[in-house]
């Protein structure tokens, strides 16, 4: 009995010491990374440095819910309004011609561009079809899945008419964004949307009412470890199948839900915007195509350097309007040639 007591006491003391060590580490990492010169350089759109805090309750999941997000009120952080509704013919529900839906992050959104300078507008004007741009800056495939599947946020089906054509614009960062535990840096007090796969192969959203899990996600130490681990994990070829299988699951489940909801087949086009090397690209492409997704790769569509000053904003590394002037007609012509558009 005394021996068990001693073991329990040792375990308890070690646990307390570990917690104190993490708290000290959290404070040191926060102080280093919140240095104004460092933080404001890495976060040029920020005007102030977030205060240190642990997320226990009453916190926001970044961008969610989405019921008032797509109002087009600015060109940086707010969602785009639909374009091309004027092409709806004698139909108040805008079901003919069928609208197009675009998912993705800031590239698909057209961050820093005017509404009439991005891919969705140029696609709509060329095809004379309505386009719903449902992209979210800084997001990933999990935000696409959330929109079509979340039972507590039905705004997608309230705002978007049934479609038969869906685009997703993919960049390499989407591996990190679907995998990250909580945030992209150690200082911000943000919690980002995250799903994991259960034993039945279903995507399950994290429990954001779990106080202990929220505190762990808030720790700068845990964030730093998670970011370093994922950086190595994503680049490791040994993990290619796990990463690409997870991405594939998001696409398959999203398409399945939409087809069941709208009772029609969906033509689903994934565009690899490969201005930066997409890890495990060929493996991912093969899996997508084997599952009847149409894959287009910008590195194959054009020989132009999309990283050049002509096509990429050099201060924030986002496509300029000229990039979409170049790519949109090429994408349309390619899809027409294979009878997708």
C-alpha cells in the first residue's frame, strides 16, 4: 500500500512539474514570438499583438459560422457575393443555366483583388453563367466539407442554388491546413477548423466544447511542436499515402453529399495552382483521377512563370488579375475540349 502511494505521489509530482515546465515554455515562446519587430513583420495585416491567453470557452473558430460571411464588404477577409446572376433566364431560383461553385482559399477568393478581377468573375463573364465563390482566405478542404455537411450551419444551402459543376483550387499549404491542431503561429489566439477520420472512415469535427483540449490547443509550446512536426511530416515521402488519402476523402465526401442533396451528378474539377511545389502531387493526382475528379495543373497549362512580378503580388504572394486573365481562358478551353463545360 505504501509503495503504491509513493508511486502515485511521484507521478503526481512529475505531472505538476511537467505542467509548470509547459507554462514556463509557453511564456518564453510567447515573449519571443510576440516581439513587435518579429510579429508585425510576419503578420503585416495585424495592427496589434494579441494578448496571451488560453482558450477555455467563448472563443471563436476562425470564420465560423458562415451565415453572414459572404457579403462582399471587403476584398481581403470577407467572402464574395455571387456573380453572373443576371444570366439566369426566366428563373427566380437561378437554376438555368446551372451555376458554378468555386471552393478554395485566398487564391480562389481573389484576395486583394476587386470582385471583377478574380477567377470567379472572369469565369462567369466568359461562360455567361452564375458563379458562387465560396472560397475563404487561409482555409482548406475542411472548410469546403464544413459548408456542405454541417448540421448547425445551413447557410450554404440557403445561399447557393443547386449546381452541376464544382471547382476547387488547391495549393500545397492545404496539407498543413487540414492537419494543423489549432493555428498557423504561436501567438495568435485562434482556433482553426479541424476534422479527423474515425474508424468508419467518416470525417468528424473536433469537439470545441472540450475545455482540456481547447487549453492544449492554446499552448504556444504545443503549437510550436505541432508546426515543426507537421513541417517534417508533410515533406516526408513515407507519409504521402496518408496525406493524399485524407485530402481525397474530403473531396469524395463533399461530392457525395452534394450529389445526394441535389439529386444530380457533379462534375468536380480540382485545379493545382502549382506556383509553389505541391508535395506528393502525382500521387494525389492519380488518386483523384481514379475517383473521377478532373485535375488541371497550372504548370502544364502554361509555360509562363506564375511567380514572376507580372503574375504574382510580390509583397503578399497572391495572384494578380493578369494571372487569371492568362489562366481562365486556358482552363475553359481545356475543359471544353474534354466536354466538361
